[in-house]
């Protein structure tokens, strides 16, 4: 600014001080003398004005030289020579904040076997938009860093164990490094949202965050944030409790919106020059529109989804270890792979399970984990280890995620349940590190939780298969505490375990027992196992109310399931493959469906089975989506190939029967579907398993990126699939 014909770099007013500032990159003494005289004159003029005191600041890029400091003291001792970094620290001491922040966990980014041990090196995540984001979204971690430092907002979603917290932690470290290297004026602040339940004000959250870290100037963080000098990183929007759980879908959405009000306020109140990045599980919300309106409303924000590790990333992650190609049924989740590697479970025979169906694979892995633990410890055999894990998995179902937490007393009680006595001192040591269980900073120290939902479900399956064979052996108290029905992987493991012994009579007996004892969750589990085993459920004793059900699979040629009735349930995925006799469908009354796969919309569902005000969030197979592809100018074979890949890779579900691919296609195009599938199998993009007497086509997880590039731009992808598909006629 120009004051009385003299140029000054800045004059700033607070309630009791006037700050006169001159800044320079020069290290010359005469520059300090020149600026010092200007500052002294301005200090004299400003002191006493409106009761304020004036102070001068001579700010240098590096530390001021001794000659500059001496010259300024000679001119006026009210002038403070100071480096730019130290000057910034008077607004917000980023160095002190960083030292404090490193000592506190970053969400669930912990070592999967020991919460106090060092983390594995970060393998940069890839992102895909899942078909719901605009073009130009970051596809790599490096791009995310660049665009966040430029002030863009992001919401990153992903399934359990996909590395969301690790990604946000690494983003924090990279952004703070840019600040230390003077490449940006903004420093990140990282909050674990689970520590801020019930809070709505960013000011309150930042104050508590500073106090929790031992940073004694929360007002500095708040001032820097309001001025646009702080990027906000928020971990775990799905870990904020939604108050007022209700079976009413509309009220439940209002509860979730209230729960994440703090996140929404951060987006609204953060200066436009700074970034806000939030991570969590997309499944916390019913739909993409609900996620957007609840978290950031009309604020500009790009939505990203963390992709599973590809083969190259898996190899990099396990570099230096005895690495084998992982079977396709094993999810490429960083958390799970890291755990298996740390336990040396990838050093043995994992590669021999390639081609095994997922149910057999998880059952096998649970057996290997138990046997290995028995070899390490004497006095306990592999069968007993597995029984203890299965018991604890059953107890863990009381938690919202079915993963825990488990207190040490619950773990001890699990041992007593299996062995009939208290554990010895040596066995208590084993219980602290039972395979499949890991620490989690979400809960108090000493608690454990299962490290993977599929592994937990495989262990939880034993209770269900045993109950089907002997209903009177169930622990009624434990079954009443279960929060939701089994994951589909657990259902299929249970079906495998009782495949030679279960029949319609045993299913009916189990369902009747569950109904008499008001065990709705157990009824849902048994009914789904019957469906996976192709056993009819025609008895009206199967009545399920108010249960969260991850998935129900109904398919052309499936058993008669008309005896099942579901009311006021939350069903995450209903899969209807092929042409199914309406008379074989169960009755759904006042249920909410997050996703209905295999049908085009509500009008494509029989009213005899869906009534009482059922609601639907998404129909991924909506006719117009695939119709757009089929009407395009692409060669006929390529159009069909793209449609098949979209259904297999880009729509939710673990696999598709062949009949699901032809639904909605013109009759003349259907004959090319088997040829497309043959090409995909030869190219290593699909595999098949036999499930319930039918062939299921599964996507190759490691090929997600390749398929996305082909589906997005078939001609420009350079993929050999284009030429192979174009030859079909």
C-alpha cells in the first residue's frame, strides 16, 4: 500500500496492535537499514492512535543475517526481524501441530497385527469413478495430491479395508511436506470424525481436536482455517452414529443427514481457496444423491472410489516377501493382504486355491489359519482354534458391522464356551493375538475386531449350518443380539458346510424353531442358506421383520421361495437373474432396497410380491442405460461386449448367470452373448464357478482398470477386445 507517498508492504490492525510489515528476499544490510527506517517512521505515526500500540516486522525468506538484525536493533527495537516460516507460525504453528498430530492415529490406518507397530509403506491408490462421476476426475494418488493442493474438494469412498484411511494419512503427509518446502501457504488439519459425534460446529470440532492433541492454541487453528490457510481432511463419515434409528426409510435418511452436519458445515464454511477432503464407506447412504446432499449439498466436490489393488500393486506390496499370485476369490484389500502377509499365510499353499469357488476358498483359508496357529502353540489343536474363532465371530455379530468390537472378557468367555474352562496363562497370551482378529483405534485399547468381513462371515457360517442340523444347540442369547443377516459369502460357506446333510425337512424345522423364539435374523440366515442350497421354502413359518439383509439372490431355475415373507427389512442388494416364475418369489412388504439388479425398474417387478410401500434406491440394469450402448454406432459385436462388461464389472454384485446378460437385449443379439463370454474367458477377464446347480460368471478383479478404459472408449482404448468383438456377427 502507498501511505503519504511511501510504499509499504502491509499495515494490519488488530484490537490492540498495529502490525507494520516489510518483506524481502534480500540478505543485504542496506536493505534492512532502508526498510527499518520506513518501519520506524510508521510505528511512531501509528503508536497511540485509537489507543493502539504499533510493532514492526522485517520478514525475510530465510533467517535474517546477523548484520541485518544488528542494523534493525540500532534503528528501532520495536522492529522484529523474523523469517517467513516463523512469521507464519504466529498465525498457526504448523510445525508444532505436525509434531503433535503424528503421535495420534489417523483413522483406521494402523498396523493390522499390532496397533503400536510401524505401518507398512504406502502403495499409492488408484481411483475409479464407478460410472457416477464426471470425466476428468483424478485416477491416481499423485493427481489427487496436485489437485488438492490447488484447492479442489474431494469425497473418497470405498469398502472396508480398501485403504481409505491410509490414503488420507498419506495425503496429509504429502500436503504438510509441501508446506514445509514452502510450496504452499496452506497446511492440512486431519480429524477423525468418530471423535466428534454430535458436533455441528467446525469451530467446536477444531477446538476439541487441538485440545486432544495437546496443541494449546486452538484459536490459531480456527483463525488460520477461516483465513483459508488450512486444508481440512475428515476421516470416517460412516463412523458417526445416526441418532434415532428407525425402520422408516425417510426418517432414517433424516437421521443420517443430521449425523453428518459437521461435515456439511466444513464444506460450506471453509474458504474457497482451501480444500476439504472427506472419506468413508459409500454404503452408509442409500444412494448417490443422498450422499451428495448429506455431505456437501451444492458445494463443488468430486466423488472418487478407491479401487482394489491390481496385480502390480499386490506384487509391490509384498515385495521382499515370498509372494504368490493371489486367488481371484480373495479380495485385493490392502488391509487383508497386509494381515495375511504379516502372519506368513501367503508363504504356503494359497496359490493352489486358484479356481476354487469363493465359499470353498474362505472355508479353506479359515482352516489354514487355524492349523497354522496350532502349529505355533502347543496344547491347542487346529480344530479348537477354529471353534474359538467361530464362536467369537458369532459374538461379533452384535456390532453394526458384524466385525466387533470384542472385549477381552468376551474373548475369554469365547474360549470357555469352547473348552469348558478358564484359559491357562499361556492360553491367555494366545487369546491376545487370535488369528483373524486385529486392533482397531475406533474402540478402546485391548479390544479386537475381525480384520475382514468375508473372513468373519466364513467363521459366522458355522453357527447357521449347525443350527440347521440341530436347532436346539443354538445360543439363543447370542442369536438375539445379532444386528443383521450374514454377508452372502457367509451364506454360501454355510450352504457348503451342510450340503450333504441339509434337506427340506431340516430347513423347515430350523425355520419353525426360529419363528417360535422370535429370531428374525436367524430366520433370514436359514432362508438364504436354503436358497443357496436350492432347497424350497414353501412353509409360511419363514417370516422375517426389521432385519438388515446384505443380499438375496433369486435366479431362473431356483427353488420355490414363495413361503418366505420379509417385512420392514433393509435389503442392500436383490439380484433377480433371468426369467423367474413370479409364483416362486417371496413376499416383500414395506421393505427398502438399495439396489435391485436384473430388473429395469419398479414396473418390472410383480405387484403380487412387492407391496405395502416398498421403496427402491437404484436399478443398475435400468433399460435406458444399456439401450444407449445398444443404439450406438459401434459394431454390433462391440456393443454387446460393452453391455456384458458393464453388467459384470460396473454394476454391483458378485457375479452373473448367463441369463442375466441377455435380459433387455433384442432377440437377434442374444445369440452373440455366449461368444462374447468365450472371448472374455480366453482373455482372462472372467472365470466361472458352479453355485446352486448353475454356472456363475465372475469378473477378474485385477482387470477392473482395463475394463473401465475399454467400456469408456472402446475404439480409443487400443484393446484387442475391440477387434475380437467386431468380428462377431
